[in-house]
C-alpha cells in the first residue's frame, strides 16, 4: 500500500526521524508506539505529505490519506455540518441540505454523533474527536492514520472506534494506530512497531504489555496502584458537564493550579517559548524543569507549538505542578502521554497529596481514577453521584455512567 524507505527528518539539531523504513499494508491495522518525541507523529506526517523528509522517500504514495490529528483541526464557529462541508467544494446549498448531507455522511461511517446543527465550540472533546474521525473516513482514504484517538474517548467510545477501524481495514485500507495505551494496542493491532529516539527498534505481531513497555523506554517503570487519600476523581462519559464543572471550579478557585482538559486552547501558548510558558506561573530555571520533566526540546527558547503533543503537556505540567500549592484541578492530566511520563505525573500528584495538597482529578480513564483516587464520583448530565470508595465504584460506575441509579 505504502512503503517509507530511509526516512530522515531534522528540526534544527534535533533528529526527529532517523533512517526509518516502514511498510504500511492494506487491510492491516498497524500500531505505532513509543515514548513522547520518539518520532511517531513526524513519520506519519511525512507519510501523509504534510512534511517533507530531509532524505529518503515513499514508494507509491496514495492519493488519499486520512489523518486524525491529536490536535483538532476544526472550525469552532462552524457547525458539524459546515465542518463536514469543508471536505468538498463549497456549494450554495441551503443549511437544511447541508445538515441532511452531514447526517448521511455520519451514518455511513457507523460513528454515533448527533445534532449536525451544533457548533463545534459546543461539543465535548470526545465529540470533536469523533467529528475528526468522520471527516477522515468520509474521504475514503487508502491510508488512515489515527494519532492518539482514544485519549479523549470513554471505554464505550473506544470500543465503537475499534469496530470502525476493523471495518475500514477489512475494506482494504491501511490503518495506522498511534497510541500509548498498551492494552488497546494489543487488542486491536495486527502488527506493532516500536520507535525510540527516531528509530524503529522493534517490529512484532505478538508481545506482552510488559515486553512492549520495556522496548519503549530506556529505564524500568514502576507504577503504584494504591489510592491516595487527598485525591478525589470525577469520571463520566464525555459531554456530561465535566468541562463546565471545571470552568466553574476555576472561576471559584483562581488560586488553584489548573491542568485544563484542552491544553492547546486553555493551557499552553503555542507561539511563546518553553521558558515564557513556564514563567507564567513559576520563576524556576526552565532548563531545570525541562530536565526534571524529561521534555524533549532543543532548549528553553524553543516554541511550545513546535513540540509533540505529549511534550506540550509536560510543559503545562511543569508550570502547574512545580512549587506545591494547596489545591490542584487536574483534568485529563495524562492525555497523550507515554507510559513513562504518565507514571511521572502520577508520582507528582501523589507527592503533592503527601504534602497536604487537595487534588480533584477529572478523567475519562477509569484505570487512572482507580489508580489514584480514594474517592470516586460519576458525573451524568451535569449531576454528580455521591462519593464512593474504589471498591464500591468498581461495582457501580458502569451503571452510573449510563444514567442508571
């Protein structure tokens, strides 16, 4: 379907992709894994024709490549229907016609997304992710690239996505799944390729999660699973009021450290340097924080917008978590992070809790909630359930997320 041969790409002194050869095969789901900054997204942007390689090239590049980016490429002021209309030449069709066409496009993808008249700015993060996927599939691409697509999805939505991926692959499309969630990788992938420091270090069809984790990073990872008494988690299906709750909390507690759900909109300032972003809340030496938080960058003066999504999140975390405060609101703090960075964030939250900081965690990752929180609540249609211990929550959380009491 598409072969990338001898691909090398540099950004200044940084070698993002180092002499990589990779075959994307029609009818196959290929998982591409590795730590943040390993070169996964850069390699796939070259495959999609968004970036030009410094050396190497592709054989038989397909005319149509669908790419669902980790950062949404949607027009917030437009409706769902209008965003889908951007996929083709604009016509002078009525709004009603555009919405009817949008409903037909959505139905054909098998993805559930209601209300084509809704503006993108009103959608939850999970719904925006679905819209990006619908846009990509509607092009009927020969290669479909999904960059961290489940990072904003609930388990039910992820299962829905996997069904779509399998159907698209069965129709002959080469599907590339970039993810840090190893259980999902093992569930969905026909073949797994591990990248580290810009190179392919492993290709396999059968491996355990522990073996994959070891291949992705240089150092062993130790995860703690004991809930912390100072951490409370709010879970729920996207679009049930979590974003509005976080905004109200922020307004009522301006002194709190905030890790927002949408880092590109509410967290980092892409046009500013790493040092400038950090200086918004801390006077600590930026070079020190880059080292401590393992931010892969050329230095403090590099613009945050040029970093990978995971490294942008690390900059945000360094700014908000360094120098303990009394209250932290962490909304999806590990979204887009590799397993090593996720373990580090969990460690930072636990240390803050040990020092007396109260932490409210809003997450769509149930494993994260059970790993960190001693108290768990479910949000459904803007209402919070009573607090539950992890033991009770394991029995009730599914029903509560579906609106069953």
